[in-house]
C-alpha cells in the first residue's frame, strides 16, 4: 500500500496511454451519451406536452 505511486501519477499514466480523440467525437463514453440524449429528449417532450395542455385550455 505504501509503495504505490500517488493517484495523480497513476491517472496521468492511464491518460497518456489513451489514443488521441477523433475529430468531431464529443462523447467518448457511451453511457454518458445515452444519458445526455435521454435528458434532451425528455425536456423536449415535456415542453411539447406542456404547450399542448396550455393551448387546449386557452
């Protein structure tokens, strides 16, 4: 336990081993992309439903 490198050095070594990011690729983590798209879709859907409700009662 006491002979390990500090966490910062271990993270830096892992990041250095990663290949360079591809041009135009914004999400390299699949689940993050899924969550982002799901949240955007939910917000748009809530706005459309809310607008429909307001227009129905106006």
